[in-house]
């Protein structure tokens, strides 16, 4: 890996996996921006259990194996020998917190290729990443409003 890797969890009310998102990841990879490392689709049952959802037919058969291995074994650095169906809900606290009961989500491991030089520069300056988050749509809209006010 050269760039930082992000775990992105996107919820779906009524998933329709048409391939459009994977096409966009391909475009972003070709532009040198991000690389989709893996994608795992999970649902959270009414009793709170996380279960893998079968990936759409047009995707690779091993889709989700890397994400399941990384997210279900955070302390284990030995070679991954887990199957995407063997998710350990106790070790998946962040996913359980992110996915509502009865919900479905796509969990993507994304390498940010563009950020590698920035990450190296931060490390050389003695910096360490302490936290990161994405602003949700309402906060982005508020930010847009605040910027527009500044520009007046």
C-alpha cells in the first residue's frame, strides 16, 4: 500500500447494485485518485447480528474476503484464513455501531492514492493522524452556506 486506507460504510434502504458505483471506482483508479481494495456487503438482522450478503453476479467471487479478514481480526496479523461468511460480530463493533438494525451496508476498503505524498510529508514533519471523519450532507450544506456568506 502506498496511500492511507479508509473503511467506508455506506447504508442502503433498498439496495440496487447496478454496477454504477464500481464503474466510478474504476474511473477513480484510472485517474490515480483511489483504489477499491475490497467491498463487503452486510446486513444487520433484527437481533443485531451482522451477516454477509451475496455480492451481485457481475462481481468477483472472492469479493469481501479481505474486508472480512481485516475487520473481523483486528488484533491478528497472521495470514487471513477467514471466509466472508465467518464474521465475528464481537470484533466488528464499529460496523455494528454504523449499520442500523434491519439495514444493509456496503463496506469498502479504499486506498487513497492521492494522499500518499501528503502522508509522507506529515510523517517527515513528525505528525501523526489523530482522527478523521467525513461531514454528513447537512454539515456540508451548512459549510456551503457559511462559505457563501464569507464570499459576500
